[in-house]
C-alpha cells in the first residue's frame, strides 16, 4: 500500500487540489484508493462524495479527529492512501501520518511570504526520525505558478536551494477550482488544453511512484 501525505503549515496553498488530483489519478489507474481527510474543513471529503457515482470513485475517511482510529478503518485491500493534512498543521500534528507515509508532498506558493512561512514546517519535518534516516521522502511542489513572471521564476530559484527536491511545477489555472467543486480532476478529461496541464503533473507522479 502506497501512502502519500500532502501537508503544509500554510493554508491556501492548494493542498486539497493536489491531494484530490493524486487520488483521482490513482483511481483512474485502477488502484483501490482511499482519501483520508485530516482537515476539519472537509473539502476533500466533499470532493470524494461528488465523485461517488463514477467508476473511479475514491473512498473518503474522516481523519480530522480520531487519527489512529481513522488509520485502522482503512480497508485492507486498499492500494493507495492519500492523506490531506490539516491546514496550519505543524510536524507534531502530523506524527500519526508521518509514521505511515511513504512520501510527503509539500505545496509552496510563489511568494516570499509563503516561502518564509513554510520554512519552520520544513525544519520540523527534517527533525522527524524517519526523515533523518532517509526512510521518508519529502518533495516540494511549486503551485499556482505563472512561469512568465519574475515572481514565479525567483520563487523557483529559492526553492531549488532547499535540501528537499522540487518535484513538480504546477501552473496557475482556474480550472482546478471548478474541477474540485465537481468531484473531478484534470485526469478525467482529454482535451489539448487539459493535456498541457496534465504534463505538469508527470514529474510529481513519477516521484511518488518511485520505490
């Protein structure tokens, strides 16, 4: 079973968008997929409920309160678990998930304020025993980028200096807001415009699948 934790101490960075898209891709690949919603806002749960009528449905589990119990309620035949961490959570708040995760995906927005706000969170992750021993991989995702702007370019240069790899650069698009509201993802469609955005996800998908 592959377990992916999507987490950040900074709210509004697109954490749920990334978690739901990873869940949709896993389900579309024919894998039995569970989405653990550890955020009290419940956005991931609502997305999964809207997707329930599709053949590629994803099972939502509430992980916002009794976290250990939520983990135990995951069906044994599950192939992929995506955990949408709570907004504003620091490392100590995520310990239950960090003990189980295979990888941690940390979204970062292209602004100095967002990058500065993420540094304490990443420092906390670095102190976790599984991260120190190299058992738990951590990857950064530059999110809502506008590659043609100086701000996005400078942000990516800053992220490249950090000890964690930048595993994807996702361009800004209003399509994500619409798709999450529908219980869908970019991967459910095949138009030329959508395929261009899907290509942004390939490095992240390859990194997540790596053993």
